């Protein structure tokens, strides 16, 4: 097999941090080579070196037989190296065609040739066996999977020979993942080489030829996918066994503490369900099913909502998120960095963010209480931070999520709405988040666990509610869990509508 990329003895160091140490890695023509590792393992640094964003301190890179000591973005584009990231870097208000050729628009006599541009996009879509996009549709109107296709088309328009996928399925449903994998297999058949990064280890075995494990900035091992398994990869990544089943049968499920009736807004329609103390309830649905809109409606963030909410049997009226916190109800948003945290502020500030009114008198914060509350929760939740003043922007994804939970514990919350709480979090940190969720339930709280990742819901929940087109299409109890049953409820109406 022909090597298209070879990295030899790469080192990269930042002040106080050795990000990469003697890293060697190779990629063959038409291969899908996965890279796995916990957050901080060095994956992102390696990718940034390959795309020219970082310059290595030591080592060499060989691309198509040519040696390079460093790469630059313009050079990597010329060489045909491009990356498709979890958070797509697209122009949301431009069309599919405009995004694909942004910066390299075909022109004549100084005029952009729109007809030619659209024809080329259609041709590119045919080349990857995907024709489900309108070239005139705005990117904002597309699903996450479709935006991923646009990013792939943009890479192909620049004659990509090596495509790096960084967590491409983090926000995709299982059906959308299948679409993406079909496209990747088509790219592989066209001898395009793929570097594939994902925390979802079961995906690696569906799509990759080889897998490289990174830990603490070093390469631990590289294996043919047929010669390894999930358990071995986890051991290599974290140095210990990590279970995939986090269900706690010893949790005591008590009385109902939350109930909503006929919750409706522009996206959800007449939704009713209840939660009991000690219970972890999953909420599954395909992208666009209305899961996040439901959570935000309950939390008081959507003023167009109507319906009734009861907490501990008493009817309550939520005019804003501030009212919900007074009733011990909290919301952990999917986009924790933008909506759940004050990124540039410290751990102490973020933990007390929802409860400053309780520790303040006449506008003055009780500094002693502020510090004591933060210190106690940092210890209780195992939040890894050098000090309480550390900016949360410098913490790992899993640690940031713990800070969001700590914020609501400081506000004395008992009802937790968690929207994709493990997105972008590595396998070891996920285990900590699952244990924390169990801990919240064991202490008498209740958790509505919203996720598009079915295995984690099946691994921790007592029952799973399934959303479809803005409605609850069914409930599956733990003894009846199966991916087929849950997915059928999620897609049934859509399939029938297309028949």
C-alpha cells in the first residue's frame, strides 16, 4: 500500500505543557485511520500541525514522498489536506453552492459564474453518491448531517486528497451517521485518505481500517481494527477498565416531583410526562425532533410556551429561567461553553453564578460563603482545577460540565434537565459524568437525560421517552430496551409520511 502521509518523531511543547512527544504516525492511500484518546491526549495538537496551524518543535512530516519540517495553511490546502470539524466553519446565511466555492468562485472577466458554480456542486454531490441537497438552500436551514456534507463538498472542491474528520458524528442521529459513513466509504473507494477522530469507539469498528491510541501526548499503540476491540482500546486510552453500563439498581425511586401537561410552543405539541425522585429518564429523538426546544420551554427560556407544570404537586408558573431556579429546577444546555458558563471567569464565579442572590446582602457578596460553597463542590464533584480562580475556558470539556452541575447544586436544584451532557467528552470523563448523574439521583434528585446517543441512554436510564416531530411518540421501559424499538418510535411517522 502507498503511504500518503508519514509523521516522524514530532514534538510540540507549550509553556508548562508537553503536548506531543516523539509522535510517529502514518496514513495509506484510500485508508480510514482512526485516532482515539482522552481529552488532552494530543489529538487536536497533532491535527493542527497537519493542517499548518501549529509548527512542530521537532520532527518531520512526509507528504506524498516530500519532506517538510513544518506546514502552513496555504501549503496544506495546495497539498490537498483539509479538515471537517464538529463545529462546522460555514457561512450560515449563504447557499450550499456559495459555501462550497467560498473564496475560489469560478469567474470570467471578473464576474462570478453562478450557473457554473451550481453545476459543479451537483457534479460533486453525484461523485459521492449524495444528491439530497438543494444547491440554493441556505446552510442555516440544513441539518447537522447536511452541513457536514457541505463541508465535505467544500473539501472536494479544493481537490482534497487527505480529509481529517474531527468528531463528525457528535450531534448526529444514528440514521445521519449511516449517511455520513456511506459518504466516507465512497471517498475511500476513490482513494481519498481519511483521518477519523471520535470518542464513540463503536463507530471506529464500523468505518476504520486501523486505529491509533494516544495518551498524554504520546502514541500508545497502532492496531489493525480486526485485531482489537472496544475494551482493549479503553484500557489503552485510560489505563483501566471502564464499564459501558452505568445503571445503578440500588437507586430508590420515590414520589413524583415533576410533571408537565400539554407543553406546547412553535416546535413541540401537547407534551406530558412526569419525573420521580431518584429516577433517571432518557429523552431520545432524531435531530429536529424538538428535544432541546422542550427542555428550554420547561426551563422558562421560551416565552411562547403554554401548558402546565407541577413541582411536588403544586402548579407553578415559569416566566423566566430565574423563576425555575427558585423551584429547584435547572437546565444544562448542549452548548455549555456559550450558554452554560462564563468562559473567561473563574471556577468560583461560575459555581456561584445562579446563587449570588442568596449569598449577597444589599448588593455585596459574602466572599467567605462564595469561596466555601465553591471549595466544597470542587471537592465533592472531583473538579480538576489548580485553583478556584482558574478560568473555566482552560478546563477540559468534562471538567467544564462538572462546573455547570456544581452551579446548579449550589442553587439547591433537585430537578436536572441535561441536554447532551457528554458531547465532546472523552471516555474517562464520560464515566465520571455518568457516576455524577447517578449520585444526583441517589440523593433524591431526578434527571431528564437528553441525548442523541442511544447506548448511553440505555446504559444509565430507568426508562426512555422518544420524541418524533415535536411529540412524545412512545416510552420504553428498561426491561424492553432495544435500539431497534427506540429507533422505530423515533422515525415511524417520518417513514410513513414518505411512503
